[in-house]
C-alpha cells in the first residue's frame, strides 16, 4: 500500500478545471438547446427582439458556461488540494494500492 500524503495544488486545480469545464460544456449545450427551442417556438411572435435575445443566449451558453464552470473548478480544486495537504500531513493520507502488470 502506498500513502498519498501530499498532492500538487496546481495540478489538482488544472484537472478539476478541465473536468468542470467538460461538465459546463454539457450543461451549456443543454441550456443552448432549451433556449433555441424557446426562440423557435416564439418565432411567430410579433416581438422579434425577444426571439433574437433567446437565440443569442443559447449560443452564448456554449461559450460562457464552460468557462465559468472551469474557473470555479480550478479554484475549488486548488482550495481542496490545499485543505487535503493540511489534513493529510496531520492525520495521514489516503492509502492507495498500486498494481503493476
């Protein structure tokens, strides 16, 4: 059994940022679809401005949401890694079994 007592703060931040950005891309895609469906449903409306804004929000969700989620994941990963390093050095780390082929 190997024990992980410390982790690289920025490496955890990068990985968590990438994972959360991927989640944000999925959620942004869902928000985009919902928004574009709503814009299409309002296509016969007399207020075209609302339809255009809904369409722009849908397209923007694919860009903005992954960036926001990635930044939050990066910051959360850094904070989590720092807390883990504090606790891991005090009470011990996580035991990991490494098997080689």
